[in-house]
C-alpha cells in the first residue's frame, strides 16, 4: 500500500466524528428530542457521571476522544465540550487530553500449574508427637532435646511433649518452651505410665513417638519410622531399636516377638486411645517403684490384632543400666509387679519375660532363678555346717557362691557392684513375695484413665 493511500485510509481517525443529535443531547445533559430517539436507541448508553445531574458519558460513536496525534492540543468535540469533560472530569492541566493507549486490554498473567513451585514439605500435616515422660532430670533431658532438634525430619512434621511426672514451676515450663518442647505437668507423681497418658492426651500428631529422658535418638530416628509408615499405611505400631553405648542391644530381642520398650516405640494415636493407654496401676506410690507397664501395653496391643513392624534404623542410644549400685537394688525391688503381669497375661509372660536364648538352649528368668537359689542354699549351707554335715554344707555353699556369681555377672563383675550383687537376691525374693498381694488387682481392667482423644 502506498503512503498517500495509507494516509487517506487512516486520516478519518484523526478527524472528529460527526455526532448525532442524540449524542449532542447526552453530552449536554438534556434528554434527546423526538427526532433523536432513533439515534439514541442505536447508541450505547454509558453510566451516569459521579456528580448528581452531571453530563452523561459520551458514546463511542458520537463523542469519542481523538487518538493520540502530533498536535499538542486536540480539537474540540462536535458538541462543543472539551475532551475529558464528557466523563464528568475536569480537563487536565495544559488542556492536553488523557488518551488511552491503543492496544488490547491488559490482563493478569498466571503461571502454568506445572510452573508453580512445588508444595513445601513443611506444609504437610503433623505426623509425630514425641512424648517424653520425665522427672526433669538433667543433663539427660537436655541431651534428648538437642538430639530431637537435630532430626533430619522437618521440624513442622513433629512436636515434642515433655510429660512431667509431678508439679512444675512456671520457670521450668518456660525453659522447656524455649527449647522447643511443650510441657504437661501432673499435680502429683503417678508413675511413667500416667505421664505418657497425659502427654498422649495433649498430643496432636497422628502418631505417638515414645522415648525416655535419658535416651539419645539418632538423627534419622523419626525419618526411619516415617519411611516404615509410608511403606505400609495399615500399620498401627512401629518398634524401633534401642542400643547401649557401643552398639550393643539393651536386651536380647527376638526376631519375631518385640519387647515393646518405650525407649523407641511408635503407636498410632487412634490405636493408643482405643486401648486406653498405659495401665497406671503398675506403680507403687509408697516406694515410688514402677515396672512392667510397657510389657502390659504391648501384650494388649498384640491381643487386639494390631499390625506392627520393626524399624531397626529408628535407633536410640540408652545409657548403661544400673551404673550405680543402689540402682541395682531398685531394679530388684521392682519385680513386685511380675505377679500382676503374670496374672493378666499368663501365656505371654511365660514365653516373653526375661527369656534368654543361649545357643540351642533357652533360659527363662535366669536372674530370678539364681536369686532364689542363692537365698535358699545359703541358709541351708549354714544349717548343715552347724549340724556337722561338712560335705553337704560345702556343696550348698558352692551352689550359693555360683548363684551369687551369676547375679553379679549381670553387671559384668564390676567391683563396685559386688556388694549389691550379694544383696540383690534377698531384695528380689522379698519383692516377689510382696507381689503376690498385688496380683489381686488382676481382676481390674488394665486400662489407663487419662488417655483421651
């Protein structure tokens, strides 16, 4: 197309269009006459101006603003109004009209759904509620909280609840909150079972992760359990691994039968509530002794038909047991709850409690048998010696010494535990006798009273 033809074609856009009588009437703010009714019906009506009684917006046909040209001042409209006055606005300074830039309407661009950033893993729902029953012992609790802060699972996926077994001061609760833990305090001491139930009642995660305040979880403790749960969504319990310093297992664990140690145990919260939590009667408030509440909970979980698996990568390190001699005496005194557990779960108690395989042989409850042998043989040896039965006294004395060595071997023949090994058989025998009266509680339901949804 030649230049003159292009100029003649687009010259009409630079000239003001011829307005109809209806358009002039709308620009002037007066109703159209009878001769302009047809023109008014054919034009697009605009909204009224902001000011009351002001002129209406000019139609595109009659009073459209001229396009942007080279002239500094646009020519007046056919109706006599200045550009910009048709919309109820004062003309801009300098008399220059505000013309819109030609082109398509600007629209908001949205990125493609594939180009959007992926959802952050921190936005995922809360998975674990780590429940730690504690008496506020330091520095074990500090090491535990530091180990939980080093977990490779995102912090938004788990919470930490420290269930204090007893009253706590506001300063203590504030200190735990500063370390990233939520404290749940009990009005009085009721044992670790009641503390776990109180922590589970305050939990918000889908799974409860139990450990103790003297344990040190590995950095991949929670992520290993999360991987096991993701592999089998029907699971209701995951049993982790608990080792001593150096990697030795805490107990000789069976491949097919777990010990349900609460040092590394994961239970679905719905299953925990359904079972009623830990039984709270495995605690003696007078002597402040507790024992076997973890085995009772595990046996009830098995009896309910819960699906479980073992995650050996969910590793927790536990310190050496009974490092001090008096702790060995407390361990022996806790056997008073054996009768209660045996009355509630007789078959599982016989097959699972303190069963140690030695090659092709299986030794059941070696500590209890050695303690009873020592307690019975030593007085008989003394009586035989007083009766002049030297050979019998020597044989019974050798049996008592062998039983004492078997008890001492539990603590690897430490010299500091020699006298404790001599006292443990008597304390353990007294605890078993005292437990016969506690076994009368077996008729009561083995359910926790504080585990709520």
